[in-house]
C-alpha cells in the first residue's frame, strides 16, 4: 500500500460483505415465496423482501464503489486522502441511513417506487452523505500531484451518480411522470454513469495487473465510455415504450439500446486484450480472474441478455415478466458485483500485507459463485419465457401460470444455493485476510 | 491508429450530442404526456389513489404499466378486467377473494381510500400505452356455441367468477371448472350458492361475493344453461 489512508477502503469492503450476505438471505425468502412457501408473509411480506433485496444491492454496490474510490484515488493523485476521519464518518452515516431505511421497509415506511424505495426524509440524508464523499474524493484529486484519465473518469462517474439521484426526487402526481423521472435515475445510473465508474476501476486494475502502458489503456477507456454514452443516454428510451409516453420512443429506444451491447463488448475485448498484451504473470491470479470475468459476464448479462428483450416488438411481451429478472440478475452481477469483488480481491493482499490471494478456496469462490449465477439466470429465463408464453400469448390466468412455473423456482433455489456457497467462500477468504496493516 | 486526444474528443462530442438530443426529446415528451395519459381525468381522488399505491409499495409485488415486481398480477387493466366490486372486496380483505392462495397484505383501507384506489386504476387503464398490454394472440378460441363466446357472458362473470373458475379452459384454477354446471346443479341451488356459499357448504373456499340481486339473477340464468352436452 503506497498511502496509509487507502486502508479506509477496507471498512467499506467489510460493509459490502455484510450487506451482500443480507441481500442473499432476502433473495431466498422471495425464491421460497414464489414456490408457495410463504411462512414469513406476516413479518416479511414479498414487497418488503423485494425492496430490501434490491436496496441492499444498490447500497453495497455504492459502498463498494466508494471503497474503490478511496483506494484508487490516493494512488492516482499521488497523495493521502484529505481526511481519513471524515471518510469514516461518511461510511458510518451511509450505513446508518441505509439500515434505517431497511428497517423502515419492514414497517411499511417507504416510497413504493421500484429501486428508489428509500423514504423521502432519508433521501436528503443520502444526498448530504454523497456530497461529503464527492468532496473528499474531489479535494484529494484537486490537491494531488497529477490528474489521470482514470481518476477523472472515476470522479466524473461518481459526481454524475450523485447528481442523477436528484431527478428521482422531482414531485409528481402522475404515474407516467413518476416512471419517467425514475428511469433518469435508475437507467442513467446502471447503463450510463456507473459504466464510467466500471471503466475507470477496470482500467486501474488492468494498469496495475498487466503492466500495459497507461496511455494505451486510458485511450481505450475513452472509446469505451464514448460508446457507453452514445448508446446509453438515448437508450433510456427502452423504458419509455409502454408507460404513456410518445410512440417515437419505440424507435429511439429500440435503435440506441440495440447499440448498448457494443460498449460492453468493447469492455470485454479490451480487458482480455490488455491482459494478453501485458504478458507478465500476475501476482494475484484471483483478482485477474474477477477482472476478466467481470468484463465477460457484463457483456453476457447486461449486453447480450439486455439486447434479447430490448427491441419494442419483443419487449411488448416480456415487459413486466420474469424475463426482466433474468436479465437483471446477471447484468448486476456481471457488471457491478463482480467489479466490486475484483477490486476487493486485488486490494486485500496489499492492504493487509498477507499474501493469501491465490489459495484454492479463492478459485472455488470464483467458479462456484459464477456457475451458480449462470444457473440462476437460466432458471429465471425458463420461468420467464414460460410465463410470457402462457400468460401473454395464450392468455392464461396469472395465478394459474405462477403455479405452472413453481418448479423453475425450485431450480432457481438449487442454483442460488450453489451461488451462495461461492459467496460464503469469498467472505471466508475476506475474513482470513484479517485487518489492514501499515506494514508492507 | 486513434490517438488519446482523438479518443477523448470522440467521447466528449458523442456524449454532448446524445445528451442534447435526449434533453430535446424530454422537453417534447413532457408536453405530450398530459394528452396521452388523459391528465384531465387525474382528479384529486386519483392522485390520492396513486399516493396510497406508492406509500404501501404495491409495486413491490404487482406490476403497473409493466413496472414493478413479478409476484402478483399486472394492474394496468385491472379496472376493466375485474371491475369495481371485485377490486373493492380484494382491497378490503384479500384473503376473502383468494382463500388459501398466494397472499396479499391486508391493509385496513377505509372505504374512501378504496374508492380512491379504484379511481386511480380506472385512470391508469384509460391511458394510451402504445399497445401494451398485448392481446394474447394464441388464445384458444372457444369453438362451439355462440352463447359461450366471452363477449356474450355476463360482465360480472368475466370479471369475478373467472378469477377463480375456468370455463372452456380459460380462467382461474382455484375453484372447479364451470363447464356443464347447469347439468349438475339446478337453478335454485345455484341461486342459493351465489347468495352465500358458506351457508350451503361450511368449509367452502368460496367467499360470499359482493353481488347485487341483479348480478345473482343474471348469473343464475347464465350458469343454469351451461349443460354438459355443450362441453
């Protein structure tokens, strides 16, 4: 570790591990409920489990991005963070707000708006907390010895993430307007500015692990984020097909979102090409696995499976079915969860000084969680396609269809168990690394 | 090959162009939405319904406009599909409409809150959604006699009975199929049953439905002529 303040990241990553475990538990609650085992209904009804599951995801990914930024920025800017103490304050405040929101969900305190369920008073606290984070990162870059493309893209991505949280708070009485602004947040995050964060973290990881020249890697970073915005911004249109918005979005959204896989494809080719080009054998194979795996599965999950139902003619039938859950699971896993796990895998041996990165247990965690997630995606996909066919094409009753597809949720739970085994192994490794140490 | 500064220019110019077009389209869309969604019908009552829909996170199980979770039915066309009586009863006590089935939270809504939600669903159902939700285009058409065509059935049958019972393969699977029920039960039995199922069979899963006298007369007549031979 070059700079002592980088080890702030450890606590952000530790928080990630905790939130991720909770997210998995709530996922199981929903999987079982879909199979008819809803014994927890009176304490944790489905809508509570659902809001908790998705908000924990968003929270641990953001916590992971923040940890990544606290780790990367000192090294890129070549100076210590401006304040370590405020960084801890920022983490604790974020966790307090997050946990309060999650508890609130269990007492019917929320905004029933998909992915943005956090109650309004807490929204303001989130904004304040994120502003503090942006300040800490921004000031460190500003006072740093150098501005790198990687740090600027990362900063811009984080800043835009904070700013784009605001449209979600525009008050409206219309369901259509509500959805319209909600997608400014959700879509422009995950298919826009989060990809900047992803590109920047990937390029940091590739620079460090492959030894390829920074100029080459950062040039490609520009191309990739260029593609991201070319397709992603107008690609928002794929959420505006059927919610009471003008018909031209079918054309605009269809054409531009069909281009979205290109950015992810470029990201995959770039990561693989750089890793090959580097030619030096990495001293952390696990981290390189997660890095390359992230670039490949983000293309499969976000790029390919997203494309599979983004065209308006297809989306007409798949909109609002389990097909969306199929795409959502692998997209978030491939693009963002694996990214955070990659930076954790990379930084842990450096922060703790313990060289435990290439144990068989680490490889087990990587392969088991990934195979588990692929199998989960297949289970969701089969359930989703069956639902589309029976409900949307044959016109069968909703509950009748749900009974027909219960068996696929059994498959889902088996796959999720495998996935969980991998996650447990990952967390076990995380714990084995121990606390960060100042000794190199 | 492209230099780093060219790559940067590609990023900046591309982003600016796309963001600019997106903002222009947004301005236009905001102008058109009120017309397309009949904003004039968005009364104070409908707005209260939306607020209730939101504060209870109905989207956490249901989809509306195709958005939400996939645990409970799509609600975009629920006003047309189920009608006021069914929706109101469901909101009053979900368990009474689908006993022993997938559960919905009982929210203890007041009658006026229920009315607001119904008005909200009506407003949602009347929007122009560019063709969503699609009509099931492979639906098995009911073959034989015209009397059984979906459009000739009493509206209350299509809104309420079909939620649990099927006829000619279409409908719910909670209760028994109603094909040929007129051969198995006489009109007097059907009438008494509709008035209060629990009085006829104490452990029946079927609740006492919010039916008017007119509904019961119409349904009795309709069900009585569903003879076995027509299967």
